C-alpha cells in the first residue's frame, strides 16, 4: 500500500465527512450524536491552516484518514497547547495510517511553537490509547461520565505530549 501524507484541501471534504460520520454512527470517538452535513464540515474546515494543520493520508485517489491540531482553549495563556485528533476510515484500521498521520503532525509541533499537545480518548478505544502512548503521550487523567452516547455514560481519558 502506497500512502501519501499531505495537507488537506477543500476537495477532500467529502472523504473527511464520510470518515467522520462513520465515527458518529459507530463509535464514541466523537460526542456528536447526529451525522454532520457537508455545510457543517465546510465551516469546521475553515478553522484549519497556519498553526492548526489538518492533514490527510491518501491511498491512490482516496483519503483514508486525517489528523489535526485544534485550539485547546480560548484563553490566550493556552496558546502553546493544542488538541490533536485522528480519524481513520473503518476499512483501513490497523494498517499504520494513524501512526503515520500522528508522526507527521507531531513533527510539526515545534516549528509551530507548541509546548504541549493534548489528546482526549474515550473509554474503550484501546488502539488509540496504545498509539498515543507509543508516540510519547503520557496518561494524565480521566473525566468520568462526561458524555452520554449509545445509551451509556462515556469516560474521556486525557493524554499529554510535551514537545521537545
């Protein structure tokens, strides 16, 4: 499998929407309860660029996963911290795509001026927990029962990476 990691462009949006909506339907990785529309994802896309990269993994002509850095909080003192996200198309889980995306994303953090990267991972997503730990993220705590999806309370585990 030949994979290319690159910055996302507007033409990627239908693929990004499909991947995200798979997570909305099938996992607690996102706390959205209803599938997003292309208009909603277009608005979401507008928040990326500059210090907040949105990158994709492409196999042949299809985007099969994406990762991003987002603003962690609104207050100015948080400017050196970002939150990371990574989503992979269901058919491509377990093929190293998440690792490739995260390695690329983390390689950018120093140049972008970050000190700390935070990841929130829902209970039950052991693959994501293992991935983040293998990349140098450390477990820093759990917020219990902060989301309600699939008729049950969801915990969010927080991991933190210090940029070197």
